[in-house]
């Protein structure tokens, strides 16, 4: 059941002290990057560090920087560990460890450094790139390859892992335990080599310049999860009752499917790998028509292929969920980088007047809530729902408290058997006050109806009459615009009555949330409004949330200001409106938002 899958996602967290002598700079948050060529083990080292941090009682975030190559190319594990929840990268990295410099220039712009940063370079890897020397960061040598050669089967990434853990103050005992979990199924020689290499890295760290070290975390209150956004999306699908998934693999959405395949099998559901996205979405429509809540996951190119079938789901009032884990575009674009540029197609990409739902999670944990809520809304309102996640959420991992579950919804209104005889009285598309009509499951006596893309009468008979078209258009719109979505339509935080507000959505919420927290600590009153429900628009609700606001800063990750244009088309924004936007792959950072806010002072 869903609860079993939820428990599997949970990671027990134990309190532990921070080993090692106190360093000059203690911090509540530390950011580090481990970079190298694809296959060098940067990601594995980062995952182990995140695991150790979770067991030590910290929160954390690990994102990935990599190229679109199938093999090789560049790879970087980007971590931020903290004593409180974090959902955004920091302004710069405190520690950068280069396993090699082979492809560093490809993602150097994504690794901001400062004069307080420490860069560890292997002398065997040649000169330090100019991007590093020009940053003003401190540079120290760590002979990782030479140290690894001292251990039969030793790996450079394990040397880096030991050095990183020691420099930032993670407990050695927990690191040893994490190695046992990660490599417990390997040959004993492999386990011994990794442990010895890590020990050499820890020893070498004693002779390196200091960096910011984590303070001891507060006592652990309740369980913590170590989970990715794509896994949380899969968990949300199960929580919503999804029993059928069909999809075609595509970066960066594939992990949703990889997680759901065994999970669905254990809960009695089915996952089918379709031959393409067109087949996938039509399979999902068919499964839902048969009575099973259904979902597919894709990215921008796949969503483009699904647009015609989504129109069929609107016209036939068949509930489905399409999760779009957005990436850089257009076309193939940058498959492994994040961008918020599928908003336009999600909102406007269906042909005709086609009211539907568009939702967006605003954190890794919120991927669970929003996907579960999308399934519930789609089933209750008998309409397709598009969930706009993105690579920054989907392929990042976080240490978080268990996220809340979505509010319970009525679910699908099922028609009971007709006593009047087959086809005599059942009106599949009856013009009800709510706009929602009872939906029959195929095979129910007296409930036969045709579900296709043609306009129809209340009984489902094809019709080209203006009266029928007007009535059905109004019905499909009415059920979305009159429904009570409750407070989940947006996340609102910050100062009530503030004259300045940040308006944002999706993964841009993380840095905006931290910017608001920093502003409040500095004595500035700022509100944060992150829209979770994008379509249908909620003008009255947003107007109430913006009461008293005279200046609005719109924050988004798109070159074309798609979110700002969407807001202008659907809402009356008060006072002065400014936009802070840029495309991927560079993430938006809290200090940049603060600087934009400061320009108003």
C-alpha cells in the first residue's frame, strides 16, 4: 500500500556530535562541490556525504550538474548542508574539490566562489583553470591520485570523500557506517579499499587550510527523509491512488518511472513502457476511462506530443495526470539542466477552448503534496491535470522532514447501474450545477456511452449544434472555476501588511523563500507568494494575498518572462511591478533576489 512505500522513503536519523577540533569558522550552513569527469565518482561521494549529514541530524540539499552526454562528460555533486531546512543553493561554495579538471569549463559558471572559498586541486591534474584563479578563492593541493595509489583498488573519489567530511566536520563514525551501507554488497576487498582511501582523505585534511564547519545540529525531532523530487512525485502518485502508469523514458523524468515501476507492482498497479509519448498518453486515457486513476511522466518534448490527446481528455472529461519535469529548451535543448519554460505550452498548448488544471510543486518535498493533490483534483473534476516539476526539483535530493499529504477530496463521481435499460436514461455529460457529471465504468448495465473528441449532447451523442457546444463549453469551464480549492492554491509566508511582495512559482520558490527569510532578519518586511495552482487562475485569492502591497517582484527562470506574462494576462497586480528572470542553467541565488529588492530602498 501507499503507506508502505511512504515508509520506505523515510530515512531514520540519529543525533550525533561533530567530531574533530573546532575550526575558526562555524556555520549553520556549508556548501561544497565535488567535480570531475563523468564516471569519476563525484555523484557517489556526494550521495554518501548527504547520507552522513542526515544521520548526523542535519538537513541538506544535493543537486547535480552534468552534461547531456550518455557517457563521460562533466559531473558535479553540489551540496548544501545545514542545521535547518534548505531548499535553495547558497550564494557561493565554501569548498570545491576537483577530482580532475578535464571538463570543468563546461560548468564553471554554475560554481560561484568567493575569497573565503577553498579549492582543493590535485597536482597530478595539471594547472588550475583560469576560472578558479580569477575567482579569488584560496587554492590548496591535495594529491588525491597519489594517495589513492597507496591503497590497492583505491579510488580518488573516496580520498575526496574523506577529506570533505573531515573539513566540514561530519562525524567519522557515521561516515564509516555510511560506507558499510553503500558498499555492503560488494566484495570485501572493495569495501576495505574504500575504507582505507577514506581514512587517508581524513588524515590529509588535517594539513589543509580550514573552511567553514557545521555547528552541532539541534536534537532530531521526528524522522527525516532523504528523497529526490522525482521519488517524491512517484510517492505522491501512489498517495493519490494512481493504479496505472504508461510512459516513455525521457530526461529528467525517467526516475519517476524507475521509482514507480516496483512500487506500483507491490501495490497492485501496473506500469507500461510505451513505444512513444503519444502511445503513453492514450494508454493513460484508456485506463482512466476504464475506471483506474492514471498518470504519465515526461518532459517538454513529450508534453508537446501529448497536446492533442490532452484535448481529447478535456472533451471526454476523462481524468488523467501528466507530470512534466521541465528542462532547458526549445526542442532537445539542454536535457540535463533546469528551466521554467514549459509554462506557456502547459497553459495554452491545447487546441480550442480546453479548460484544464496546471499545478507546480515548489520544493522537493512539495512534489509529493502537489502530485497527490493533482490526482485528487483530476479525479474529482474529471479533467486532465498537468504538473510542472523541473530538473532542479526532480533530480535533486534533500534531507527533509516528512512533507504533509494533500487534503482529502471526493474523488471520481461514479454512475450506478441504470434501471431504465441500456442507453435509455444515462446522461454522461449532464448539465449539472457543479459541472461534474456521474461517470460510468465500462460494463455497468444501462450506462453505455461514447467518449470521443467530438462535441456532444448531454447523452454523449455527437452534435454540431451551437446550443450543445455552448452548454458543454460552459460546463467544462464551470466545474474548474467554481470549485473550492482551499488554501493550497499558493504558499504564502512573510509579513502580513508588507508593502513589498515576491511572486514566484516552482523551483524559483527556494531562493525566493530564503531571500525573504534574510530580509526579515535584516528588519525588512517582505511577503512571499508562491503559486501552486496556476490554472485555473484565482484572481480574488491573489488580490487578497496582495492586500497592502505596493511593489511586486516577479521571480522566474525563463528568458521570455513566461510567468510574468501569465500573471499579466490573468491578474491585476498592484503598484510597481519588476521582474527578476533569467534562463537556465544558472540557478537563481538568494543574494541576487535581495539585491533586486534593495534597489527599491
